[in-house]
C-alpha cells in the first residue's frame, strides 16, 4: 500500500535508467523530484535538455570505460592465445613440459608484481598515462616473443608482457570507478572483466585461424596479433580525460571540474562529486583515516574493515580455487585427453568455451545493477 495521493513507482517514472536503457533497482535520492518541479522542467523545456545531457554523459562515460578496458583485452588475449600457441612452440623450439609450465604460469606472478608497481605509477603520472605505459610495455614484450629464437628470449618477452598486463589490469577498474556515476558504477567497472573474456575468445579464434600455418610461423603470428589492441590505445589516449580524483590530488581542481561536467548529468551533481573528491583527497593527503594510517587499517583492521577484507579477499580466493585459469590455459590439452584427437577440432572446442564464457559475462553485466551483486554471486557458485 502507498501513501494517499502518492503515485506508484511504475507510474512516476522515478528511478535511474539502467545502463542498457532499463531501470536500475538502485535509485538516487536526488532523482525523486517534487511533482511541481518536474512539471516546471517539462513546461519550460528544461526537461528535454536534462534528458539529452543525461544520455550524452552516459555515452561519454561508456566510451571512456571501453577505451580504458582495452588493456584488459591484452590479458585475455595472452591467456587465450597461449593455450594454443604452446602446442606449436613445443614442436618448434622443442621445449620440455617444465619449460612449458613455466612459460604459461609465470604470467600470473609477473602481472601481480606489475599491479603492485602500477599503483604508485598511477599516482605519479596519472591514471590516463599509466594506461598508455601499460600498452607500451606490453607491445615491447609481444614484439620480443614474436621474434624469439629460443626459450630464453621468449621468457624475456613473457616477463615484459606480464608487467604491462599487470599495469593495465590494475589501472582500468580504478580509472573507470573514478569517472563513473555511482548509479551505474557497477556496470561500468565490470567492463574490464568482459574485455578480459573477449580477449580470451579472440585468442582462441586466433589459434584456430592461424593453426594452418607452418609451426615456426603460426605461433609467432598468433602472438603478433596481440599487439593490435595496444596500438588502438594510442587513439584512446587522445579521447579519454584524466581521472578527476587524480587531478584533485595534484591541485588541479578546475580541470577536475571540467571532466566532471562531462561525466555527470548536471552542474549540481558535478559540484557534489567534486566536493566529495576534495574531502576524500584531504583525508588521503593527511595520511590518516581516523586515528590509523592506511596500512594500520589493513594490518590491524577495525571490525568493519575486517569484514570488508574477509569478503573481498575470500571471494577472490575462492574464485581462483575453482581452477578456472587452469581450464582456460589448458583447454586444448583437456579436450585432447577427453578424446578429441584432431588439432582443428581441439581449437574449435576452445573457441566454444571462450564464446560461452564471454556471453555469460555480458549477461552478468546487464543484470548486475538490476538484480544486485549477491544474487549473481549465489547463482555463479551453484554446484549444479
């Protein structure tokens, strides 16, 4: 039952539009306007301007999120393409099983180191240029791998690519979160995940497309194709703005305000977000959160922070324990052991894995701001 005289939510049109045009279940308080204010906006013609600006800002944030996520394609492509490349590298460079495992597995460790270094780098040179640096380092690594005459040189390229991937994977969600409006932040910050899986799918397709070439050429072409997404990032750097949070940290509030005007629906919202960023930056510059430093909050957390850490780390830990990375890396080997014998059939089967993985990630992004995070988490962990 509603209050007397109140319109039901469906009739009022209240609620923030969802990312793909539907309605999000998460409603911002300032979206619920008094009836006379809405009528004034419509009557005076201001309502149409506000709607147009809302759509324009959403498209702009969408484009920035896509460009920022291009580095995630590099990680996905490397993971996907290496699963097939390793078959040809074994025959061409005559590497043994231990070398194969080191070549495949070292990426996770090296990208972790790259991610740790990426935080300080992004604070020093900015989020935008860290994205560019990640692409340059990956390009160097991919070029070395493509031309590698031996296992040792191949490992050097692999290490460089891992550092670049670590930078890119770390900075993309940070940048997207700092430019996205709160109501659609869940969808936008999921972009890197779907781009990783898109990269995996492209890697599988590359395996199949170039598998007919001679062994000493096929794996080199597969790895060389991975340079293309990083080249497109050069164009992206001309389009995307710097993070408003980083600009405030560098005492460039006027530039931050200009960016916020592009990614928000109104000047009032831009001012509100700028004030929030400035307040957070003031706390960060003081190096304290209450009476504790940041590291003390992590090593000796309060009950609230402890629950956040357990939840965040626990979800990530159990996600990896499922063994999904091993499945992705060794899909051709798994299918071969399952009875698929021909090389072309093995690679087609891995393409199918990549397709369905990407499709369900896309479905999750559509649903994340509609049904919430926890229901999707429950469904994804269903043992059936």
